[in-house]
């Protein structure tokens, strides 16, 4: 998608969760339509993509990391972000790394294609399409604020999208610490 394309309406809808100065990871950022939009709103953005040429013009406004997410190691080991953004990209082996990249209370904003998309165009291969409810399953343990699974227009496409918050550190361990009824 060209850099001049507007940001995802899903991102725009939920951007109020990101305060100025929020550290945001834009995964598979392409030409940077989201990077530009987030940086203009005061976020500190890190963009990751394998396309060196697409990333080059973004280095003035964001940290850019060239990485082949599907063939190499996770390029940001140990780094955590206030938000992780993924749009129009799916590589299931990255899900644990994405969760680990969320800071306590961090926001995951994820939107990508779902089964049924093959009727409207690309992608059409099953490995690039989410199964029904798959995004919900992948975010188990996060606090889901919003989830949609359906058909969008302009252009017509079938997607799943979610906004979910990482629990504070230790919250999962504490959840089972007290016997019920205490």
C-alpha cells in the first residue's frame, strides 16, 4: 500500500489509547503509512519490514529495522512497546514474539485477512488467512477491548481485527493465587 494511503480506520478508531510519546512497533510496515500518521501524533515508532527501499525514507521520523520476519530470528529481542500494530500481515510463528513485545498494559492493534477473502482477491492462500475466531485464540490472556470478524468495503475484503491490552506484570500469576470464595 502506498505511503500516501490513509491509515487503517481500525488504527484511527483506537489511536486514542496511545498517549503522545508511546513507543509503537509497526510490524511489516511497508511504505510507512501508519508510521507517518503515528509519528505526526507524537508517538515514537519503530518500523520493521524486509523492504530496504520502503524503509529508507522513514528513517528521518522513525527507527527502522530491516528484517525478514519469516526467515530470520526475531529482530527485537527483549524490546517492549506500549503498542504493537500489525495490518494486512500474518505469520503465525511470530505471535509469541508479538505478545512478549507488549509492555505491561501495552495495546495490540491487529487487523488482517480472514477465510472468505479468497472470494474478493488476494491473499487467497489458506496460510495467509485467519480461521474463524483464530485471532481471539491467539490473544488469549489479553484483555480484548474490541474484536470484529467480517466484510469491509473500500475495497471489499474479509478481515478479522482486534484491540487487546496486555495485563500488568504478574496479573496472570495473581489471578489464580487466591482460592475461590476468599
